[in-house]
């Protein structure tokens, strides 16, 4: 027993030395802390940022966004073009690309992927599994549930080895942006054959993901890293440099994502030197970290935070005056000034000013408690009572401290004479379910764009009747429709501007702010270009 | 020359704020207050008195078993020429169990419930006689046999709760006599036992003492025990000896009103029919301090104001060697008159 | 007799003593409590605990009137910048500084005491009442119900044992899942955790009483069973329950804080409650440690107070220790 | 002995059945019932009916209960809604971490608590006693999560002595054998991995040990005080035995009996504490998983966990009973 203890202590000391040695010389492992575990290793099955953060290092789609920006850029496709109707998309593919499993990348591989997704059956058709496919391409070859949208995907043809043509039935505002999504990243055809042998199953609400997506080994993409291990017990995913990567090779050999679910925990882990960087930095910690010598690069703003209203849940909200009063009552400037990280701005409409289609001419509702009271009195709603839902145990890139923001807004509303009943809910699934179903009179939510198109913001809410908002307004819906079928980018931008003006005149909810989510790195790291879409490419990272 | 010579033994419990067993807050309690007596080799000496009179504390003081904290012990107690009271912890530990041994009142609580009898017997053999293993076990078995426990080999493996009350006391006695001590202190050894067992145990004690020539200090409230066993008797009241005499002398002529009362409260078959028992009034709690006079005065049938003029001294009003601490002893002449006066 | 005055006094004293001797000692419940109270007064632990609780209860009662400002109004919200880690510490105007939303921390602490006490007391009462009922049924069944009663007792106790085994937080969460998140839920959740404790305690103490001599005596003289339970066993079984109640107040306050930390606390975070305040403030521990320290110390000291008093009561009521 | 074990195991059956009824009722009492839990508030009536049919909720209650029990016996605890993996697998994956943590905490509590309680009792009123008593009071009164945060802030972040989160450092390439990180390292000879795992255990285990430690110190102290006043200790002293023999055989052996029972009872509170400490240290055990399951309303996990904990608790207490009866002969006859 004693001998054992001695052995432990002795090796403990030596491993301590090793660690020292590491930081002095060739440090070859970069550890990044994320707030949650990925759900699967196959991005096609996912719709959450934690999964994509990991898979993005190993998988590439046809397109991507320029590093540090939101413009589309070539990825596996060197060039792409659409026809005038927006229904036929042609991709000139990059040559000399190899998958992690040694397979060659070519047009046939691209089509194998699209056809694989299009022919999904059973549980794969659940919107919880194939959310992004359904958003971009609609339904499947054979829809099994009447609620599943109609298929928009028509075909994929390998014109030659390096030319793939993807056809859709109707033009869509989600294209070509959708081709950049991780969910539509290209997998090795050999891996796809493995995938096809395994089924996702569902029992009740619980979906059991296929084994291949839970254990490293099968999945194979083309990215600069390949997944080497997913240690669920230790909550870490390890990736290793892919030496046959077609582009610039990753600078650090090993990349590890570890889960630390609290903001404090991540910050402390960075401060303690246990990790080299983390995402979703609490605004309060930015200054502290910076003064401690850590790097906290700021992303560009690409999100929107809003207060949603459900007109069906509380009839008073059907009155425009009431909605306007609420908008006037909330002190957005104060929220921005005290809660949001540096670079945050008060919002005037449901998209940040970095998105094409942002309008300067929308109707604004400046902070004015007196005006709010007056409007309420005018609408005969001086004794207005509302239930206000807020999420607990969560921070989002657009919403760093939901509860504090809720408290500030609640105080504002109460100053305007509105009685507010707080209703906290767990973020997932309670809060998301409730807000989506229109179960909250007032609620707070937000959105980070997937790609730079106005539709990716306002289209997600106001294109048609939506339970979340519970209103039917022809003016708003028509404005959206007009923009979505326009294929000329310039014209579309103008139509989005009009749509924004229509929406803000109708005021279905109150846009509050846009803010840059902060990401932090240790002082000895050359961080990757930070992305407004939170699509950092860690292959760019190196140690100083 | 006496084996044990106790001279002016006193034990004081310091008053604790909230401590247990130490009486009222802040007041020191004198549990034993200048007790002196001798025990010769082979002699049986009785310490008699009701509970709380200080007899058990005296025994514990002699064994060095009183807690060191909050207790101060005064006087001398010479055992074989060495003072037990000022002896070092290690030295008295060596004496305990080998030269000095003690038997306690409640055999069940005095035996460790989770250790087999055998271990509890052999551990003392190991400690003082260096016996180990099989030798110790054999000796233990013969000890049990000696104290009259049948089937000793089986009993050695058993636990205290598996034995009857009398058997447990026998086991305790076996432990006490294991190393042939020169002085055995028995603190109410029969109180917790059935009457039939009591006699057997007393018989056993007597036998052992006679065989080995062991001196016995018998602590009891039971005058019957005293009558059957003791050579010399000390009656204690409130921490002081109030009467000291040979057994016969004391039973024949109880002179202190307390001793007199004690004897009077024993039912006697030869008493005239219809004559009531005469219990002593009250309890030992209702005493005054010795410094203010006679502590027994509040309960005394014969008290006069003289009783309160100061601590009465030990005198020999009746016979040499028969010491009494009383200013108004019960002597043949005035006894019945006074009693009649007070009780009317 | 030529008695001196001093002697006469002593004689009187003795007469009085003699009178006193005639009186038999009472062992009634009232005597037990009086005795316990006397012991409590002389116990240092009890005094410290009592003073702490006294101050706490006083603050809980009058705190809202003492508070210099509204605990919920964000009067200074322009001065606090959580997004930059800039907070306002103690100053003339605000003795404890401001919280992260520009509210007066001192006022929040004062008013929070009441909420904290409320949560503690109500949840303890829930646990006590429910636990006492279960324990009493079980105990009565075991002592007086014969074989079937014993079986019922075993079943009840096994189930409470299991509940006792469940992590209290999980239990609380289960309750919250059924009832939804509210202050009532917090109280019920924390209370439910205490139920098996009280049940077990009361039952155990009833069993002990049930086999005691005076109950045997009552049975022997043919007093009705229900009457024995109500008039003999119950009153005498209550003292450990009361001790536990005091100790439970401490646990309840800590437990409520843990629930807040897990995000299951009072749904309206504006209403000050120490547990909620602590879990809110710990995010800012690096920049404004005092914001966490005030409620943490409040919770710890109060819990200590209740624990000390409970311990002292336990000692005072322990018949083994009675002189 | 075997009979005792057998009897206790038999007693387990009604207990677990009772618990399963409670659980079953609880599940059915969830707002809106399972269908709503599954579908959320979006559910239309038709969907609810469909799900109810699919889950057999339109059948009589006892049929449903029967199925519930059957599934439990098949170890089919369902699938976690968070991870999409079978609950049973999630448990086996995470359980070793929590066991390791709990065992470490209990070990700390016993190794420190028993001697501390013992010496506090021996030297009643000394500074050691006062420190032990007030320290244990503080241990009970300080919220576990706050203590964990303080420990982490001081020893991990500021002093950097211990790692701030997780079970193993990144880059430690430990071979998985049993899932118990410390043990695995010893088995495979990867001592550095074991050492690393031990370092990761220290802070959470100390935080988790605070309550059991406090309880054990107080129990031991009170128990030793009581035993010191027992007649049999005086008897032992009167035999002139060595101090060591008196302490070990006569004082501690008796004084530890209630402490053993307490340790069994502490299991429950230990797991409560694990939920909090594992969260603070992102430890990746059952505790943290339960916390995220609470947040995500992952009922299959919660139900499975409750059953599981009940079983563990009962088994631990069985062990305690057995241990108790080995030490205390009086229990054997009854």
C-alpha cells in the first residue's frame, strides 16, 4: 500500500514535469471549452451549435462563409452558380480532395450525400433529427408524416467528376446560403454506406441516434481535423490533424473540445490553465479576463434579441397601442449599456444592421414611460396584466444573462403600470416548447443567423401564421412572400427593407438588441479569425 | 500492620457551568470529606450508607478511576506502603487488576456487550500475567470454573447478553480474582441480582477471600450483607464516617442516630407483631453542609440546636474502638424518651 | 432553650427542609419543560443560538420597515455595469453597496430575511405536519396494533426509508416537476424532504414510549388505546420532534438555497431571498465578492443559530442528562 | 448471517414495489401526463391521443403498471431524451465517476472524522474539541455549492494546485478498463493517469465530504462521550489494561456502532451533494447528468435514477446491517 502511494507520488511529480516541458516547447494540444456536449458526430442529424462547433472542424460543405465574415465563400465547391429561376445550382468542385477514410471526393460523392438525405426514412424524418434538411430542402422522397413539408429537392446529378448539379422544385430564399450549412456537409460515400445500415430509433420523445454518430471511427469528412475519440464519460471530443487535408494543414496536432456547462466553470478553467479557450463568455468576465492577460476577441454582430408576444394567449396584445406601449416602456439603451458586451447595439428591427435588407426608415419606439402609459390608457388597458416567460439555466449568444435582462424589463414594464407575472422555465425543452407553441404572453428569444440572407432572420418568423406570435396580417405576410421569391439579390434586399418597415409598423414584438458574443483564449494562443456566425475554424489556431 | 490505610480521604467535584454529574452550576461538591479507615490483610471491611453518601466515590478514588479533570482528591491512602492517591498513572495501572481489583454493581453494564466473555477474561491475564493464546484460554476457563460457571469453554465464546445475571457477576468476579489481588473492592456486588443469587455470590466472595487471604472492602447499603460478611464496619453519611465499629459491636449497639435508624428500618422476623417499621425520613439530598453542623440533623429524630453549632467530631462514647460522630448519640439511657418526645 | 438568633434561623431552615421532604417530585411534562428551559438559560450554546435567531427573527419582522430603500426598485441601475464587471460597493448611501441591477443590497438583505424565514418555517411545518401524521400512524400501529399493526408499520417505515435515501434535491425536483415552479413549490419540495425525518423520529420516540413503564401501567389498568396514544405517548414523544424542528429550519434554509442554485427557486428573482441572492451573485464573485458574501454569511449564520439552539435543546431535553 | 442477508433481500421486494408504485403515480401525475411531456404544449388533441395509444395509456392503470414493472425487470429504463442513448448505458458510463467521488468523500469523512471526533471527546473542552465541534457545525451549515465554489476559486483558480474541472486532464491517455479512473490507472500501470485522477478528485471530494464529515465528527464525539461514561469502560480500566487496549477494544468498538449506521444513512445526502459538487466541478458523473436531466426534463433518466438510487441505498444499508451484526453480537440473536 505504501509502495503504491510512493509510486503514485513519484509519477505524479514526473507528470507535473512533463506538463512544464509541454508549455515550454512543442505544445501540441489545444483544448477548447464549450457549454454543452455535442449531440452526435454526424452534423446532418444536428441542429445545435455545440455539435456544429465540433463537426465544423472535420466536415466541410460545398460552400462556407469567408473567415471572420458572413459572405459566402468557396469550400468544397470552387465556384457555384444558380439559374435565373433559382432552381438549378451548379457546383464546380475542388479536385484532389480526400476524405478521412481515404475515399476520393468528387461529384458522385456530393450526390450520394444529397440522395442519402433525401431518401431518409423513419425516425430520420423527424424534424428533431433533420431540421436543417427540412428547412432548406423540404421533405423527403417519401414523406411518412403529413406534417412534414413537401419536398423541394429534386435531384443531384454528377455532370462530370468535378461538376455537380443540384436541382430544386421552387426557388428558395434559403439558397444558396443553405449549401454552406454544416448539416449539409459532405461525408465520404463509404461512410454513408455504413450510415445507411444503421437506423435512428425513437421511443416516445427520445430519439436514439445511430451508433455511428456516437462513436468515433465511422464518420469521415474532408476537414482539417478528423474525429479520433469521443469520451462521453469525461465529456470530451478529441480530434487529430488530418495530414492529407487539401488546404492549409491545421497548425496544432490535437484539438480537444471539453464540456464545462457553466460560464463560471469555463472562465475558471481558462484562468486555471486547464483549457486554452472557451466560448460564450459572460460580458461581466470580459474586462476581468482582458486585464488578466487573456484574449477576448470580439465577433461582429450577427444576431437579434427580441421580446415576443403571443396575441392568441393574451387578447390585449391584439391592440396595436398595447404592443406599442410595451415597446415604448422598455429601456433598451439601458439593457445594452449594462448587460450586453461591448459592441452591442439597441435594435430597431428584427435583424442586425450587418444583414442585407436592414432598413433605416423603420418606425421606432423610443423609451418613453409616459407615452407608454398614455397609449395604454388610450387603449383602455391601464390595468394591463401580462405573463412574462423567461428561460433559466441558459445563456445564449444574443442573451448573456436572461434572468437579469428579464428583471430589468419587468421593472420597466411595471413603471408603465403593467403588472408582470414572471414565469421561469428550463430552456430545453420547456421554454423552447412553450414559446414555440405560443404558450407565453410575453417571452424573450433571439436568433443567430446561419447565413447572410434577410430571410434567415425575418423569414423564420413572419412569412406565415406562426403559433409563437399568433397573428395573421396579410400586409406582413405578403411583404415577406414578395421578398422570398425574388431571385435578384439587389431587388431582394430592397424588398426586405420594405418588409422590415411593414413589420415594424405592425410591431408583432419588440426587437431589443444585437450583441457580439464573446469568445476567450489564453495569452499564448494565436486565435482563429472569430466569426459573426460563430463558425470559427480552429485549424487556424496556433500557439505563440 | 494494615494492607490499606486510608487517612482523611476527601474528594471534591469542581462545579461546572453545564457539565454533567457535577451538581448545580458553579458550586463545588464535596463527595467524600475526610474519611479514614484501615483494611488489614485478609480482613473484610464494610463501607455502609445509602446511595450518595460517598462510598462508591471512595472506592473509585482508591482505584484511581475518578476522572482527573474537575475532581480533586485529598488525603492519603497507603497500600502496601505506597500512596495510591499520589501515585503516577502508569504505576497505579500496573497495580489495578493485579494487586487491587474491583467488582462493580451492575454486571450487565459492567461487561462490554460486544466483546466475548473469554476475551474480557483473558485480556487481564495477558496484561498482568503475560498469558497468551491457549494458555490464557485454559486459565480463563479454570477461572470461570472456579467462580462456579458451568461449561466454561462454551461460555468463554459467548457474549454478556447470553449469560444470566448471576453468571455475569460470576464472570466479573472471575476477572477480579484472576491475578489473585491482595485487595478486592466490591461495590454493591449483589444489588442488581435476585435474592437467591445474592446469597450465592456472597458465599462465593467469602470463599475466595478465605482461600486466598485476600482483603475485601465491601461497599453496600445492605446491612444484611454486612452482618454476614464484614469484620469491621464504617457507616458513611454525606461523605463522612459517622460510626465505625466491629460488626458485633455495631449491630448490638448502633450509637449514631443514623446507624440506629438504618438498623431500625430493617424488617425483623423477631419484632413484635404490629410494630411499624421506622424508616428514616427524607433523603440524603436534604442535608446541610458538615461545616454548619451535623449533616444528618434535618432527618434526625434526635436533633437539638447543639447539633448545629459546628462539625461534630468522632468520639468513643460507648466503647473503645467504637467511634461515633454525634453530639447526641443514642445511648441506652435516654434513647426511648427522646424518641417519644419528638415523634409525639 | 437559650437559642441565639443565628441558630434559630438555621433551625427554621431545617424545618423548611423537613417540609420540603414531604413533597414528591413531579415528573409531568410541564416539569420536564421547565427544567429544560432552566438548563437552556445556562447553556452557552443555547444563548448564542437564541440570540442569533432572535436577531434574525426580529429583522425578518421589522426588516421591511427598517430598509432604507425599496428592495426591488432598481434606483441606481445606471451606476452598475455587470457587462463591464463594474459594481458599486458599500458607500454612505448604500451601506452594503448595490446589487447587479442597481438595487440597494442592504435593503435586500433586510427584506430577504423575511422571505428566508418564511421559506424555512413553512417548509419545516409542512415536513413536520406530514411527517408527524405518518409517524404517529406508524408508531401507534406498531405499539398498539398487534401483528397487522406491526406489518403496516414496517411497510410505512420501509417506504419512508427509501424516500429518506433519495437525494433530497431530486425529491424536490420531482415535486417541482409536478407542481410547476413557484415559491410554494420550493416550500413543499423542501418540506417533503423533511417528512421521512419527522416520521421516523416520532415513530421511534413513540415506540420507546410505548414500551415504557407508564404506558404498560396505563394498559394494565385498562385505559383505552386511543386515549393512551393521545394522552400519554404523544405528548411525551414530542420533545425530540420539537428539537428536530429547530434543526430542520437550518436544513430547510440551506436546502432552499441549493434549489435556487439549481434554478428552481422563487420564480420572481426580484423578491429578495438569501438563497436566490447568493445563487445570483456568485456569478459575479470575482468582481463583487461581497455581493455573495452577504447572503452567504446570512444563510450560514442563521443556519448555525438554529443548529446551535436545536443542539442545546436536545441536550436540555435529554432525560439521560437530567440531574 | 446468510439468513439475515436473505431476509433483508426479501424485504427489499415489497420496498421496491412500493417505490415503483410511487414512481408510476408520479409519472402519471406530471402536468398533462406523459403525452404532454413528450409532445410539449404544441400537442394537438389528436397527437395526444395518438401518443397515448402508442404508449398504451388508454389501457387500464394496472396493465400500464404491469408493463412499467416488466420493463424495469428487463433493465429497459428507456432512452434519455437528451442524449438519445439508453438510460442504462448512460448510467454505466457515468456511474463510476460518482462512485469514485462518493467513496473518496466518505473515505475522507471517515478517516478524518472518526479520529477527530474521538480526540475531541477525549479532550472535551480543549481547543481541539472546540475546533472540531464548531468546524462540524460550520460544515453542516455552509451550502455545499458555495463551499465547492470557494474551494475551486482558491485552490484551482488562484493557487492552481488542483485542476478546476473534470475527471482527467486533457491529453492523459488513460486506458479504460473498469471506468474507475484511479483504479484503471493502477490496473494498467498508467500511474500518471491514476495520479491525475486523484488530483481531480481532491477538491470535489473535499466539498462533498463536508456534510458527512461533520456528521461523523459529531456522531463519533457524542458516541465516544457516551461510551466513556459506560460502566464497562470503567471495568476495563479497573483491570489495569493498557490504554490502547481500552481505547480500541472497549471504547472505539462500541462507539463506532452508531457511526456505522450513520454512514449508511449518509448515502442519500451524499448523492444530493454530488448533484451540486459535480455541477460545480463539471465532473461528468451521475450527479451532473442528473442536473442536466432535471433541466431537460429527461424523465426516463430521472425515473431510472430514482430506482437505481433506491436499490443502491438499500444494498448499502444491507451491507451496513451485516457489518453491524458482525461487530455487535446483540443484533444476531434478534
